[in-house]
């Protein structure tokens, strides 16, 4: 048994959920958009690079 462990430490506050959404959804989306635009300006990637031929 863990000493000093309390279930009150496991409460899920709205700030915790906001941080989770920010770290897991919003931040990766924004970073990948920024990185892709930087790589396009450096001409490392181009629009249509991932397009499949018909």
C-alpha cells in the first residue's frame, strides 16, 4: 500500500483537461503546420509531393 497517497490528488480539474487538449491536440497541429511552411519556403517539400498518381 502506498503511504501518503490520497485519492484527492487524482481530481481532474478543467485546467488539467485544457492542458491535456493543448499538449495532445493543439500544439502538435500548430507545430506541424509551422514546420511544413518553413520546409516549403526552403523548398524541401512542395505542394502535391504526397499526391498519388491516378
